[in-house]
C-alpha cells in the first residue's frame, strides 16, 4: 500500500515552470480585475446617464401636462365665474322680490302686534288698579292683624311671667327639699361610719 502511494506522488510531481503556468492560467491577475471594474464603472455611468435622460424627459412631460392643466383650469374657471355671476344676479333678483314681500308681511304683522300689545297694556292697567285696591285691603287687614297679634303677645307675656314665677317657686322648694335629703343622707352616713369604726375598734 505504501508503494502505491509513493508511485502516485512521484507521478503527480511538477516543476516550478508548470506551477507558474497553472497559476497564471487559473488565478486571475490584477489586470483582469481592473478590466472588470472598468466595465462595471462604464455600465454604472450608462445607468446614470439613462436615469438623467429619463428624469429630463419626465420633467418635460410634467411641464407640458402642467401647462395643459393650467389652460384647461383657466378655461373652466372663466366659465364657472360666468355661470356663478349669472346665478348670483338671478339669486339677487329673487331675494330682492322675496325681501320686499317679507317686508310687507312683517309690516302688517308689526301693526297687528302693536294693536294687540296696546290692548294688553290696557288690560294690565286695569289689573294694576285692581291690585292697588287689593293692596289697600291688605293694608287694612295688616293693621287689624298687627293689633290682634299685639294683644296675643301681651297675653302670652303675662302667662309666661306666671309660669316663670311658679317655676321659680317650685325650684326653690325642690332646692330646700334636696338640701334636707342631702343633710339627712350625710348624717346617716356619718352615723353608719361611726358604727363601723366602733365595731372594728370593738368599742361596743
């Protein structure tokens, strides 16, 4: 097995010249890369010029479209202005006639309302007179009620004075009775304490 491998390696052995040729043919040189980069740069420049030309043509087309649109909108604007002018004049005429009719109607309504308000004012004047009469009657009633309330107040004052006197007399009697009960309780407690003390001291 070792002999076969050795013969194979001996058959594949190459000299330096053959290796240089293989390297030169298989591995690309820097000149190849320069050529490729130049070709790519040329393609990129072509794309840039194409884009620029496309942008120029698009700008021209947009300019022409803008001019056409401006012309069309200008014509439409003039037509619309004319139509709106005629509509405005017709509307002014119609509103003028309507305004005159409305003024007439409001004038008649205003006169009717004035007459009605005059009648209402007269009725209010009558009502005011009646209220004055009622006020006079209320004044007389107020004086009578004031006199009666004064009499009632006087009677109440007298009754309250009597009640106050009776309450004072009852409070005095209650105080005297409370003092008596208190003295009785104190003497009883003193006697009981003396009895307890004597019992504890065995005095009796």
